[in-house]
């Protein structure tokens, strides 16, 4: 059964369909304002929360604490550099079987999952090595 959505929620869903990467709530607010579909920032957050609880929107929190929202279409997995912030998508998922087991054993409906590894990218490792060599 499809939930009844507000006009604000529909506007946000339509915007997210046009954007291929995650976007912050602040940027959603700005994009909607720029397209003459303005709504308050609090409404953006409330709508995102409702869509998240419906399983239509997923949120990914970056190392700096920023939350990025996107349509919940597929699982997202990344390697994220703690120094420069680059985030490299990884296209394999080692936890799908675990997800199925958890849904069954806990009777828990899983909408999506994220997997994130934090460390240093090769460029930052090189810079770090150079920095250590000059000390």
C-alpha cells in the first residue's frame, strides 16, 4: 500500500530523481528555492525524515558529519579518505547474504544498507610519506 505523501515530499522525491549523487538538506532547500518550489528548511528536514522512514530515501553521513540524501535504489559502499575527504564508490557488496539472514532471524524489514571504510587514499598516503621523510 502506497502512503499518502505531502506536496513537499513529492517535490523532494522529484528533485532526488534528477540528481545522481547524494545531496544535503541545505542544498535540497536551495535547489527547490531556485526552481520556484520554495519551502522552509524545517519542512525539507521533516519531509526527508518521513521519506526515510518509508524506505524511499537513504541518508549517508560523511566523516565530517554532513548528511547526504539520495533515493534508496541500491546499496551504497565507499572508501572515504579521512584527510582529503575523497569518497570512492565500491561496486561489490560482501553483506547481501548477511542482510537476508538478519531480515529472517530478526523479522526486520531492511530498506537498504551502507558500508563505509575510512582511511587514507593513495595520494594522501604519498603526501604523508613525503612529510615524514622531511621531518
